[in-house]
């Protein structure tokens, strides 16, 4: 599974920090899009394997700190691992 993030607003590092959980398990803690992507309008792609999905994919984004209490996810790619 790939999650795509990009900071599209005029905020810098530290302004949007959040945790990401897949299927109830935290996979990213204190994720800062602007810091990880290297600036605004650049993407940060994180890849995860062995995420068990039966019928429903559950993604939770939990705000941690920063100027905005909003989280942001720009894309999801789910691939079979057969």
C-alpha cells in the first residue's frame, strides 16, 4: 500500500503534524508533510506492506501538533501481495 502526501497550502515544517494508522495500527507517528517532502507542493510517498484488508480499508489521521488541526492525504494506492 502506498500513501501519498503533499503540503498544498502555504505552511512550512511543523504546521501540520499527525499520526497515521492503517487497520487500527499506527504506521507513522508525528508525520510532518512539509518536513518529509522537503517543502510545499512536493510529495512524500510512504509505502507499507502486509496490511491485511478483508472488505474494508480503515485509515485514521490524528492531528498531533502545529498551527492547523487538519490532516491531509492526497492519494492511496493498494496493491495485491500474492
